[in-house]
């Protein structure tokens, strides 16, 4: 593997790649702490990584920085969107934040990238999909054994760049710890729906849109309490903006085992993308070899005894349960 | 055979001989191999040019061996006598089915089986197999002990202070009083705390009023969870570096500005019983 570029003082790089002619266009969303107080950045390369340009996408004052998550996505016609958290104030445990979407109509390779979507309220680049969201910042076990603070995803219809979805989590204040929201725009980000889907006590949201317009919403939800608490990993698919949706539970696992060793417990993200007629992705979960934990079935690439529900080493000795990454593939609904 | 083919064969033959010679001259000493290895075992070759499970990328440089004796392995790696292991070797031509050797390796793939990369090997003549495993095991242990002393000595040599003592207080950091860089909110925030050690014995460096202030990350984030955490009452030997990590090299202690130190590696905090060993290591 060859390193294309290195920079220090950068948090949470998140990559999206598209092609233009024979070149890869690479977009790396990141929170760049070398950027003063407007830290939300997308690093853009139009030549497959040979050269890079750091584009600052925050146009408003912040609480000293933006939230960690900066997420780019691109449609086939060259429209590029990015979503980020515009932290306007921070009291040490709650960030009061906008959820902002920026857009570039020309692959972000022009002289003023990500300035093509203005907010009607203040005229500045970057449409505020949500204003003054309360986002708890807890770098400690808070949602079960997991930390919370920054989960965000954006996905565009690959064949119709006017349609774009955003998902994020915040604290609504109805007794929830962390609530996931999904919203949609059908006019290139100018206006947005209200919540099409809300899920209480969820995290690690991820969105994807397939070629036929089907939307996938991946998330992990904590249900139950005490010894009965469980993490459920859902993949919800819809063709009508969640008026109806097909819910596929990929995993339902104990939330209290294994005990926490370090943070993140499951992971700070999950991911899904569309490849032809499939949604493919990854999530992390308790790896107890129990078929009941994986309603869609599962194949382990490590030695495990599903009869005794025991992980094993190559000599057949028991191995303690831990957190493993799981890859999935689910057919796109038609 | 036509002339070009004879020439090609000749060149190939010379290349193999050169590889053999090159391989022989570069086989490292046992100590060098031990230092670079994390898995050492005696095994018998069962297949050449094959792999023992599907997860190994196809290669002409893999052999399958059956483990006869595990000499040394990390506790987290499951391997035992009788297991089949895939070894990605340096030179496939050195191996024949049935040959036995001590393998010095590094972990490569752990999935449905175990695959390792060869650092080096020592062929074992058949009659000497059992004795070889015992003798090698003793030698590896001795070399590890030497490595451990060597590493500790190097650690002490690069330390700014080494003290034995007891932690008497732990508090949030005092960086604001001595100049704080802008605090960035990130999952990897170390959440610096400051521990004060009451020093019983200074092995290296100079303390202030028999105290040393150690800044440590209280964070359980994956970047910091392995760094030693300090608690009141904790005793030990502390191998300290001046704080070049937090960006604020000084701290406040009882109203005075003092140097801040860090001990970020697990090996930087040792039991009190190691005092004599450490003193012996640094004697000229």
C-alpha cells in the first residue's frame, strides 16, 4: 500500500470516491484542527490522489471547532454533497449544533468549491437541515457501554442528484439518550422534509441509495435494560421515503458482554453502500456464535462451536467473547 | 535442447545457486531471529507450495507444517502440538516434505487457521528432534531475558527521570495555569490528569522536594487505554519522560511551577521489587 498524502492534526477522515473520465475523484471529509475555528474540511483530489486541496466548508462562526463528523458523497453527474455538524456552542457535555449540508455542482474542482447551496435564512453557503440540535458529547459509556457524540451520514441518489438523504443522532429531550433522524431533500438540498424516520437510543447511522432509488438506512439500537439489554443492528430499506419500509435485523446481541475494555465499544461508525443489486456493509457486534443472534444467518471465518455457543482457538480451546466486525450483503428491494 | 533453452536453463541454475548462497549467508543468528519473532516452534513439513486453509493468499512461497513443539507464542495466538500451520518462507527451495526445523516467525493471518511469515529457521536432523526442542527452548528464554534487560536499559537511558515511590494525589491537569494550547474536542482527547509521586528513591534525574508530577491520560479511548493510569496509594518504580506530548511542559504543584512528566508505556511503570534490578542495570 502506498501513502498518497499525510497530514497531522486531523480528526475522523471519511472517504468517498467517484470517477470522472479516467480519473478517480477522491473526497476526504475531516475535522482539521489546523484550520482555526472553522474546522470542517473536505480534502479533494481530482487526479487520483496525485494532488490535494483542503476545502474549508464551514461558513459560520463556531464554538471553537466543528463536530468530528464530516461526510462527503457524490452522484454520477458530478454533484458532490457534504454534511457536517456546525457546533455553535459547547458547554462541556452538550454541543448545540446545526446539521449542515453543502453542495458543489462540478465535482468540487472549481475555484469556489462547495458554495452552490445557500441557506435561505442567512444567505451563507451550507443549508442548515436542522438548527440548534442538542448533541451530547460523552466520551464514556453512555448508550449501554458505548460512547456517543458524533454520528452522521449523507447519501445521494446516484442517478438523480436532486434527491439526497441525511441521518444524524441527537438528544431530543423526551427521556431519550440519543435519537436517530433521517431527512430528505428532493430539490438539491434547497428544502428538506421533516423526520422521515426517528429511532430512539440508536447510533452508528449510515445511509446508501441504490441505482433503482431504494434507500438503505443502517443503524444500531440499544433495547432493553439491565441484564436484558441488547444491541440490535437494523437495515431498513424503503422506496417511498419510509412511508413503508422493510426492516432486516442483521444482529441482536447482548449489550453487557463482553465487558468494556476501551472505547469505542462497538465502534464509532457502521457503513453501508450500494453495489448493483445489493446493499453491502459492515458493523461490529458481540461475536458469541449463537444462530439466534443472527436472524439472517451468519458464517464465521474463525473457529466457533454454534452448538455450545463457544468461540474456540485452533486447538479447540474456548476463547472469550469479544467484539468482531461483521460484513453483510442484503438484496436491494425492487 | 536448443541453444536459447540451454542458456535459459543455465541462467536459471545460476540464479538458484545464487539464491541458495544468498540465503545461507543472510540467515541471521539465533538471537537476531528470536528478537524479531513472536512465534517460535519446531515443526515437520507436510506440504510444499500449499496452504493449510483457504484464507491464505495463493503463493508459491508457502509450506504447510505440522507443529511438533511450541517453544514460544503470544498468549492470544491459538497454536498447539499437532496443528497444521502455513508458513510463508523466505526460500521455498530449502524445504522438502518430511523435513523438520525450528521456525522463527511472525504472525501473518489468523482466521480459520494460522499462517505465519518466516524470519528464519534452523534445520533439525531427525535423531535430534526432541533434544533440539528442549535446548532451543532454553536458549530462547535466555535470549528473551537478555532482550528484556537490554530493552529496560535502553528505556532507562532515554528516560528523563526514574524514581521509586508512592502516588499521594491525583487531580485534573493544571495546564491552564502554565499556558494551554486550544483544547480540541475529539474522541481521542486524553483527558489529562496529574499524579503526584512522593519519591522514596531517585534512581535517575532530580526531583523537587522529593516529589514528581506525572501527567497521564485518564481516557479509555482506544488511543490511550493502554497508557498506565495512576491511583492514590499506588507504589512502584516509574520511568518518566518530560512531557512532550500534551504541549504544556510545566504544571503547578503547591503553588510553584514544576516540570510535568509522562509515563505512557505499560513498561514505564514497574513493581517496587524491580528497584535493585534497575540499579544494577545502570551501574557502569
